């Protein structure tokens, strides 16, 4: 992804790569922001194989940019945010992640690959899950988050070629607060008859795009998960 829309614009010129988490192990692709990274990675590999150098690929994340789980919190000091996981959210096991990624390749997109930009994947007892992705972006990216969300929605729709009954809706619930704005969209579809509702929530800070992809089996599922996340997401002011 280059210049204006580091993720979405270049992705629209690439072949789609599916990447949407779903509420069960039988139907769980990866997150929305990860689609961008996966498509770019696939394009870079194709160019490398053809002897071309891809200079537009986002750089790898540093450990500071990735953040980390400390105790019962996911902490990202670069983004100045914390997400409390205690007593509700748990990290998905490596085995679960591998199984779900394989399921995504089988039923959503055979070219799907694990993304280096996913920094956290959590689930709750109700079967809902949240994938958090962080992607370095160009300083020339538009400041309007709504534009970014709209492009990511277009890309997401194009990537879900095998989805049934795919529709998109305006997202009625936004994460963040007065000082920390998010833009979002909602997708509804089914994979092999399993209903999936997904909210893509995106914000930007310190040259990084952070995407939270929240997935459940109904609007109520997703709404409850978003309210839980917002109550557990906290922000600190950047140090001078």
C-alpha cells in the first residue's frame, strides 16, 4: 500500500485475499486490516518471484509497535492504549489460530496467509472474537477515517467471494471517545450456512492504523462485544 491509502487503494488493484474472523472454528477467517497486509504480502511475493522489487510493502512492526499482553492487559505504548482482558476475554491458542486459518483457506480463500500485522486475537465464552491488527501507514494517508473505513469495506466485500447473502450496513456503535475517534462499518454474511456479523473498527495514531475486527453470530452478539471492549479500552496521553 502506498501514498494516499496505504491499505485500501493498493489492495483494490490486487487480487483479493480473504481474511475475516468468524465465531466458530469451522468458519473463522482473519481480520479486515490483515487482509490488507496479506494481499500486499502476496503481491510482494509474486513480484519477487518475477524479479521485481516491491518498495510499497508496509515495513515490519517493531516490538514496541506490536504491543504485548502484560498480565491481564494488552498494552501498546506507541498507540497509548490498553485493553483489559480480565474475566471476559482470553487469547486464542496457537492451535486454535492455526486451525481457523486452515478453515479460512478451505472455505473462504485458498491464497490466504497468516498476517504479520495481527497483534492480538481474543475470544470470550459466548463464542465472539476480536482480532486486533496494527499496520504502519504513510503520512500522506487521508486524515478522514471514514474514507479509510469505506475503502476497507469495499475491499472486504470483494474478498468475500464465497460468502452467502453478503450485505453491508452502517455501524451503529463506535469505539473510542471524544479524543480518540474511530470509523467503522458492519458486514453480514454466511459461510456454509453459518451466519456471521462483523464490525470493523479503525483508528489511527502515531503513524499506525489500528483495526479491531469484532465478530459474532448476530447483531446483538457484536453490540455486546463492542460495549464490553469500549468499557475496557483506555487511553493515556502521549509524553512530551
